[in-house]
C-alpha cells in the first residue's frame, strides 16, 4: 500500500475535523474512510481530488511525493 494514508489523517486533524465530521461532509460511510486513513483500502482518485480541494493542497502532497503542501491555484478549483 502507498504511504499516503498518514497524510489523510494529518490533513484532517490539521483542519480540526473529526472523522465523523469529514465523512458527513463527504457523504460516505465512516468505516470506508477509516480504512483509507489506516491504509487498509486505497481511496479512489476522485476522492483524492476532492480532499486536495478541501484541504487546498496538491495531490502530490497527499501522495507523499512532496513534503510541501502547495496551495492550489484558486482559478483551477
């Protein structure tokens, strides 16, 4: 499995969100999202895009390809 999953938890916690709050916003089952954060399941690319927009970071940051959470260009959102 990829090493993205700690970033998912860190981004959520940095945004002061609980898993319950985030899954309600994402309209998905909590167990599904928990499995993504724990690295038990790989999230779909569409979810990674949504989370990058939600947290205003690059997909590369979520994927662990960079350690710089570059904000997204607002024109591309």
